[in-house]
């Protein structure tokens, strides 16, 4: 698909959250796109799944808008369309599983936040920390196996790099605004390899134009 005959609108709240990796992908793809922040909950019934993010792809050839939902689905569509995921299904799956593991880690912390029982809160926090350690171990091994270049696969920006950056932006910046303790949990566990990845992604020529609402993640992890 040529980037010159399509444009995008990404609907989401005016926060980092679940749309951050999609924003980075759109910026890195060099396509025309805009952020849209629908009034909520007034616009909830007008979204296909009743929630956000939502991606609207508009074509100049007069064809109907292409509309998709769910953060992971949007990311993978963009990553495949613009070459941040390999065409080989097996190689792509090696990257996609990083996103799915990250999602499960976030889900455990979200459950911890919303539990009313102190026993349940403790249980979910323990599970969160255990799975977080697994995620960091997996991410770090990929970085080491790729000669510690700050990239997980090959020598170019990949979907795995972007969603890993997005995970730490979401947890260390977005979540930290209302649960500051997550920073004290995650930062001491970050390996030098992950700190380098964050810096490499943030300084990548394809990404530098992205102005995150969370500011510089590299500055957060090095503080």
C-alpha cells in the first residue's frame, strides 16, 4: 500500500495509554494521520466496539473508509502494512508474542488496581511482579541475542521494539500518574539492555518526530 493515497485518524483519549504504540507506528510509517479525541462517554455508542482506540483509514480513490478497533489489532495491521513485521508468519509470531505477554502483565496490574479486597490486591500484585520478571527476562535475552544493539530483531526498527517501548511508556508514565508505586517496582528491574532499547527507539530517525504526551521515556528510566 502506498502511503500517499491513504490517511488515518486515530481515535483515543488524550493520554498515553493503549494508543501509544499505534501513534509511534503511524509516525514511523511516515503517513498522514491525525489524533482525534471524541467526547466521552457521549461518543461511546458511535464507536464500532463501544470503546477505543479506533483507527479510520481513508483512501483518496473514493473507496469506503476502513475502520478497525482494538489496540493490538490496530498495531499489527499497521506493522504489517508498513513493514515493521516480517512477511514470514513464523518470524512475525516471534515478535507478536512479546506484545501478548506485555498485555497480560498490564492486565494483572489493572486487576490489582481495581480489586476491593486487600487479599486480592496482594495476590494480583504478586502475579504482576512474577510475570513482569518473565517479560523482562524474555526481552533482555532477545536483545542480548541480537548483539545488544538496542534492537530485538535485525538492524532496523521493528514491531517488537515499538511495543516494548510502548509498554514501558504506559507503565512508567501513564500508570505512574495514579499509581506511583509501579515505578518503584519496575525501574529497579530494568536491565541495561532494556534501557538501551528505550534510548535507541526514542532516537530512531523514524520516531523522533513523535511527540509523546509522556515526554521522554529515556529521561524517566535514567533519572
